């Protein structure tokens, strides 16, 4: 029997806190997928500053209570921003939208305490736009002893299967998402069953350190193309110390931007700090890619998505680290996929799976005990 195809709208706000990625897709929540619309909406300066200032205050779970009034005010402002852009799109889009996947803005994530807070009021959004809204995607996974991240590997599996068939690409396929934090999904085809198997984990900072340094040291928001870093010089002493000091438990823990800070490059110039942070981030990303590739010993297609793929100098540094093992990154856009909107499309897809009662996280992707359903259903109209 043919499965029902839903039209779902996905909303993703990343750790860069610069705006919202909005996508509309059609999918059955299983194997069907069509991208319909992708659009980016930039935050106004006031909202961006309020969000970034608030995030700097929230280091411990106790800070959530300490700044609860401020959290509520900014959550409402952020939700109303989302309602405005969704309303704008719905007014222009002729087809009916069944569901909205509302990720919200991550303000605190600590898997050990089983707490992951994404600002965004699903009930209020549902009330205003008159649509079913699915939000709070991470909590069930945390309660099931998972890390709460990454959550989009099941969508990565879907698009890799479509990509493989369309372009005759053999598995394994890696999809590396370089956002504020970087994560990787490896999709492997089981030789006996021909089914696809998933493995995923966070691998280190993506843009978060570079963005933070640029914002603290200049009037710019990010290092476009990596031009600032390219004009600087790496401080090898600081870089090597940072590598020595960084420890990670075999890629078993999810990461938050509060797990990293730029204090180790304090005192460097804008350019040299950027160069050092870019090399440090590239090293950790490369090590994560090497680790997942070595675990299967097969030739792997490595496709990169997310905002970090536009940092040409960062990608060049990653490829330098990977070249001795003959591993190279390719832009996912080369395969007619929208590299900027994989995550927002992903949460539109997760909303469908959540609505259908299907799992969205798995032991091999987040470390949860069993395949886990997720998301909170909001119908407030």
C-alpha cells in the first residue's frame, strides 16, 4: 500500500544565531522525499544580540532558573519572529502544509544532566499559524540515555539513498555537517540484507570558535570564505597546546558550543587568532572523519553540508589533514542537494516521522538504548 505523502515545513536555527533556515518538503516519512522550497531569514540586530548575550550567561543548568524571566521574554520574541516568516511563506505557498517541524534555538545542552533547551514556544506558534507544530525533538532521546544529538542522521540516510540511486554512487557515504558544531553520519549498505545502516556522532567545533573570535575582535559576524584566517599566521605553540589539551571520549558525547571557548588565543591579532582557530577546528573535523572511515576500511564518499562548507580556507585545511589518507571532501551541492538547508529539510522530515510515531534517533547515532521516538505534538487552534 502506498504511504501517505505529507507536506512539512521545517525551521532550523543553528548555533551561529544569525537567522532561520526554512524549508518545505514532501515526504512519506520513510523513503520518499522532494524538496519544495528553501529560504533563509536573517535575524534583526536586536534579536541576534539578545540571543548571543543570553547564551553567554547560560553555562550551567542552574543559570536556566537564574535567568528564567529573560529566557521567557526572548523565547516569545524568537517565536514571534518564526510566526512572521512562516505566515509570510504560507500566504505565498499555494499547497496545503500539514506539519511544521520547529527546532528552536539551542540555548543549553548537557546530555549528562539530560537537559537540552531549545527556545521556541510550540503552542504559541501553533496557535498563531493554525498548524500542527512538532518541537522539543531531543528530550525523549536524552531520557532514553542518548546524547540528544545528532538527530538528522535518519534524514541523511534518506537523501544518501536517493543520491546513490540517482548518481550510481556506492556506499559507504559520509555526510559531514559543518555548522556551529560539526557532526558526521556514515551510511553503510549491509552486504547480506542490502539494508542501510547508520553510524553518527559529533566531531568537534565547526564555525563556533571562528565566529565567536571574529565577533569579539571585529565588527564582522563571520570570516567570509576564510579570508581573515588566510591573511593571518598560525601560532604553532598555542595550536599544539590546544590539541594536547583537547580530550574526547571516543566520539561518544554530544557537543555544545559551551564545550569550547576562544580564550586560548587571547592576545593574538584578529588575523592570527582566526588562522589558529581555523587550523584547530580543521584538525578536529579531520580526525573525526578519519576515525569513522578507518572503522569500515572501505572507500567512502565524503559530502559536506552546512555553513562551514563555504569557508574555503577551513575546507582547504581539512583536506590537507586528510590528504595523506586519500580522503577528500566534496560539496553536497554538486549533487543537486541544497547544502545550506539539509538541517531544516531534516527537521521537516523528523516532524513527519514524529507525527507517524516512528523513531528519529538510534543507538548507533545518539547512543540511546533503543530506537527512540521524539518530538512534542502541539495543536493549539
